[in-house]
């Protein structure tokens, strides 16, 4: 996912913290079942980003980054 020397940043709007989690998701209307898009999350935003994706039925997995 990009330059290995460049730390991954949380996907939450305005957050610049280093990501600790990968929230793997897909939109079943747009993506094939096996496709996974990834949002990165810091510890603080893991739950809120997961809730956002989960409420839409998009969240598939949460794994350490």
C-alpha cells in the first residue's frame, strides 16, 4: 500500500495519526463478493469507521495493519 517508509495514515476525515487497523469492506451493489476495499484506522477511529461501514452492511473484516 504505497511507500513502506511512509507510515499509513488513518482514513478518518482530518486525522493524521498512524493507522493500526485495516477495515476491509465492499459495497455489494458495486463490487464482486470477493473484492475488498480498505480503510485504515487509528485506535481512536477504529470503532466509528467500523460503525459507519457496518450500518450500511459494507464491513467485511477488521484486521491489524
